[in-house]
């Protein structure tokens, strides 16, 4: 089996997409209700962004998953059937999220037009200053923001040597298998570390990317 | 290239690192989540829709005009097989001998249909 972290490739829909018998059999075998549920939850977590809990409304993540599955069946998203379908759908979700975040970023100014730095009430002024801080942060490049987020994550994980070691290893190694080899984490320990990582991400003070809600809601 | 101050080793692109960390956390959160009834119902509907589309793709691959064979004589050894044995044998042929038939699940077919299908597949001219 090929490695599972290859990008899902979006191509022009072929006029007569005719996948092989093996492709159809693999798709049928791998596309279970569980896969659908897991990928919706995955999309929901990515959609939550940084520093917040998951949204209750699942319309957006469901739409993203539905679209990824449909595009794969139409041949718009090219899936190599010797790789895991779940990883392919997750890649498609990541790609869609990136597009949405880029759109949202372009509309950042529209988000703050209701704010006024001349607001005389303490709460209004505080809110305006917070939003201006955030606006300044949004002027950073995506790479600078990612660096800031990683730095904050490492600082917050200072009291958790296992998680800190995992983050450090992730900074240098490209695949999860390499990271696990380097850190010596068992699968169960890894799951616990990943849970603590998720909790820390929710606590970050910065948004690495703007919220999708500032752009268009439809994928 | 950015360097890791603690280890003095080259670091990967921060965007890639960040994507990987988000991916790890999101994948674990998905595995830990408990779906609601509404989630399960929705997933079932989507799964059925995806399978219907898959069946349509399979039908596209089948030849349009297939001669219908009538009067197939079922040999005694196949006649003696029960439904479970018939399904097992047909599934094995599909997996190992690359035999193709339109009824992917073999549901909705009578025992006689299954015996006829197996007889036709095993006939030298039927392959």
C-alpha cells in the first residue's frame, strides 16, 4: 500500500469517468458509515478553528464531506485505490478548509467595520482594541502565524514533557510513524498525547487563520 | 531555513507542521466523538446514496447486450449445495477468479438463481 499522506488531486471531471473494477470494489469496501461519521467529525474539528469548541451546527462539515465523496465518485478528485480512502477524504477536507480560510482572510476588513476606536464605553473600547490586535495579527503571513502558534503551543506544553517531546518531534519529522519511532510512544500513549494536543489548541490565544464565518459559508 | 534552537536541527515548514498538528488533534477528536442519532441517520443516508452511485458506476461497466441463457442444467453437486455454501462459493470465485456478476450482494436472488449462476460460471463456455 502506498503512503497515505499524498495530496488528493483535484482534476477536471472526465466526461466519462469509468473507474476499474478494483477501484469500485475498494471504494465499496472502505466507504462505510463509520468513515462518513469520522470524516464529518474531523471536518467539524478543523472548522472549529483555534481557541474554540466545536460548533454544534454540522451543516458545513457535512457538506464538505458529501462534496468530497461526490467529487471522488465523479473523478473530479482523483483517488488512488491502493491508498486509504479516509486519508483521501481528510486531505480533501484540509484542502477545502485552506480555500475557505484564504477567502475569509481576504474579507478581514469587512469583519471590523462595526468597530470604532473612538468608542467611549470601557467595554466597547476594550473590544475595539482586542479586535485591532487581532487585525494586526491577520497582517502576518500564514507562515508567520503558524510559527507563532507553534511557539505558543510549545510554551503551553512546557509542563507536559511527553506532549512537548511530541510537538518537537513533529517539527522535525514528516510522518507520524517517524515521530512515534523517535518519541517511543505506544499507540495508546499517542492517543492520550493527541487528546491533550487538541485541548491545548482550543486554549491558544491566537487564530492562526481567520474564521470561516467571515467569508462565504458555502463550500 | 528555520532552525530548531533547542536541537539545532533544520525545522520543517511551519505551515506543514501546523497542518500536521491540527490533523493529529482532529483525527483523535473524531475517533473520540460519540455520534448523535441525527449524525448516524445522516451517515446512513449518505452511505446509501454513495452506494447507489457506485452501483450506477458498476452498471456502466457492464455490456449493454448480454445474451440471456435459458434451460441451464444444474449438476447434482450444485443442486445439493445450500444457500450458505452457494454464496461462499460465488464470493470466493469473485475474489479469487475475478468472476463478475451484476448482483453484488447476492440478496434478492432465490436459491435456484444462485445455483443457475454458479452453474453458468463454472461451465467452460460460461467464463
